[in-house]
C-alpha cells in the first residue's frame, strides 16, 4: 500500500473512529435484536453474527397446534449509515439445503451488499436447525450382501419406513412444503421488523422466492432468481435427456477444439465402451470412509455410478472441461481420480425426509403418463431408474395437497433478475425466458460458459449490483463478455 493511502486511511479512522464505527454497528444490532437474537460465533466468519430461533405453527390451519423452531442467523449491515428497511435473504437450492450453511459465503463474498443491508438466513422448515426431517438410511457398504441390488433396496426401504414412523412422532411431513416455508419467512421478516425483503433464490430456492412473491407481494423489494426452476411444469422428465444432450454438446466442443480433439480423438467411442464395460462388469474401488478415513471399504463403480459422476460434473462448465480426460483415464483402467471422489459415510446436505415432503407433493403428484414416458426414454446416462425409485419412496413417505393455483405462473411487478448459465442443462435459459414472460420488470441474463453450479466473482458481482440498486443496469462485468473459450484439461 502507498504511504499516502495508508496515511489517508489512518486520518479517516482518527477523525471518524474506525473501532468506534464497528462498536456502533455492534451496539445498534444488539439494540435492534434485543430479546430475539444473541451474538454468536460461526466457523469461518470474522465479525458480528446474530443467532436465534422463532417458533411458528407447524400447521397454520390448526389453532393451538404443534409449533416448530426456525433457526435464524443475521449478518448485520457493516456500513456506518445503518441498514436499509429491507434485508436480503437467501433461499437455498437442493430441494432443500439449510440456508445457514452459506453463512461464510455471505459474510465474505458480498461485502458491497453487506454495507447497507442485513443478511438474514433461515433454515427452511425440515432442514438444519429447523426441526430437520433427517433419515438414517443405509449406504450400500453398510448392508451385508449389498452387491445384490434387490438386497440393498430391501434394506433401504425398511429404513425409510422406520424413518417415516419415527418422523410422525415429532412432525407432520405434509406440512413441510414450499408454501409453508414462504409463510415462515414472512413470519421471520415481521418478527425482526423489516418492512420488506430482497430475495436471492438459487435453483429450488427460485420456487420459494416466487411463492413468497405471490403470497406476500407487498413485502418484496427486489428478487434474483439464479438457475430458474419452473413452477408451471415439472423439470423431472427432462433431467437425464438434458444431461445426455449436454454430454453430446461437450463432445462436440472437444472435437472442435484443436488441442482437445487431438488429445481425445475418439471420445464418443471411448465413452460408449466404458458404459458397456461397467454395465456388465463393475469395478470395485477401495476407498476411505468419510467419518473414519483410516478405515477403507470396497464400493462398486458401475454404469449408474458413472452416470451420476458425469451428470454431476456437467453441472459446472469448468468441471465439465475435465470430463474428456477423465473418460480416457477410466477407459484405460485408471480409477485413481474417481476413488478420490468417493465419500461413503458423508452426511447428505439435504435431509431425505424434507426432500420427499416437497418432491412427493409438489413434483411427483402432477406427473402425467406422458411425463413418465419421457423420463424413461433411454439415454447413455440411464433410462428412468431414478424416477422409479422416487415413486417407490413417495409411496412410503406419502404426499399432501397443494393449494389452489400453486402450479400456475407467478405474476409480479417487482424488479426481478433471472440469471442462468448458457451451459446449464438442469435449468436451461429457456426456463428463465418462460418465467420472465409473467414478470414485466424482469430481465434475463444468460452468462456464457457457466453451468448450474457455477458461482464465481463475476456472477456474484452481477447479482450483488442488482440487489444493491434494485434494478438491472447491465453492469460492465467480464463474465458477460467471455470471449476466451474455457480450456479443456489435457494429458499431463
């Protein structure tokens, strides 16, 4: 740092009092949240964090019924001028992960946004610290004779049935839905005293955001929908068809790239051979347990394992650029990289119970015969096995009834930024265009060479700028003008 710049900062701190400003901010937050939120420490976060719980009715139609606690975390605004009347809240994806797992990201990655606004993170009911509907379901390595698929399925189903019985003793699964989560969020808003909320929804969180917009329209200042999940139609029937198309497009990109094409000239043939070989003769990998790394177990790597790996890597454009190299290595019998990716014993980020409460009621219940037929069309990555398992699990878990009009398009006058990656096969740009048709103040931004899971400083900056201003100004950000093709991972 130049000496003059350092002296200027020192002088400003002497005049204003830097530590005094921090103290004032902390004192202000303590006063605003007195009796509701307490100062707390959070791993990976320096600075002030406030934590608390709010009790809400589990079923709002039952007077005097059971209540559940929602975990609430607030990152107070860091600026000297005090927070805006609206706070920002993040609505997580995954269907649904606890929002508070993103506290470190919001504490560190959106500093401009934090200057003028509190950030409120609420674990959606059924997740994290909000009466999580977790199920202790076995992994294949925990079931004796799990090499037999039917034997593992039997053990899994038995565990899910037991979880359902245990869950109903402390929760009504049909109440853990998107619309109830939206009403919970409004209760938190009112409890903390904010006039409005600015919403940042990611993937499934874009559904929650729009349901909130419909149920509480006057309480919305601005909305970001990142990776837009449609409400009007189910995306399930198209998932594996879209993943297979994304794989084909990646193969074409590799062939058109001189370096990739030269390094992997027969990628299509290699992949087809790998699929056939793993289908008939799965490979056994020796991998460490996530919770006890010193212990290793044997896990099978078969065609479905490969499909899951490929579909997962295609979620990120940068990760996808490593697929051709990985396919060649696997084809040559080198499974070291795949072995390192295995994490048996790792707890799932999304509790299975709340996922089923949402999915069985809001997605599976509306699938038509035509939808199921499309979902079962054969692809290189599978032919509907996963949706058969969802149907099986929902038959055990049960489903509720959606409110009238739940599956209709959401209309709103609020300013909305719809962000999607050009290579997002899960929530492609067409979904954003479709949803934006009912949002007169909505604007769609397709970010080049980004997939569903890609979050980087450029994308975060685009979103941050919109939320600060409450409107789309088309900022001059490099991610909107990516002219250099993402490089493929090459041998060596």
